[in-house]
């Protein structure tokens, strides 16, 4: 299993709830600071992370994302 954290910049309220609706997002929550929400992704293959981040970037109001893959 591969895990990643996606930081999401979006002025939209409830963005964390919208992130939870995406498959493979195991958790999401709002944050303070430079980014407005965090999504935790769990997938079987590394290449799937790109597909999920593309889905996140297509959500209305998402301005940018930054992805960090867990290193084991």
C-alpha cells in the first residue's frame, strides 16, 4: 500500500467534506495556514496517486495542491 498526503488550497468552505467523497481518500480535514485542507490517500500502486490528485484538482474552487508521498 502507498500513502500520500495532499495539501489543498481552496477558499471554498467544506472542501474537506468534498475531498472525502473521492475514492481512495481515507481521511480529510480542514487546516489553518497556507493550505485549507489535507487529504490522506491510500492506494495499491504509486501511479494511482496521480489519478486521485487529478480528481482533486478538478473540484470547483481548488486553486492548487501539493502532494507528499510516504517514504518507507
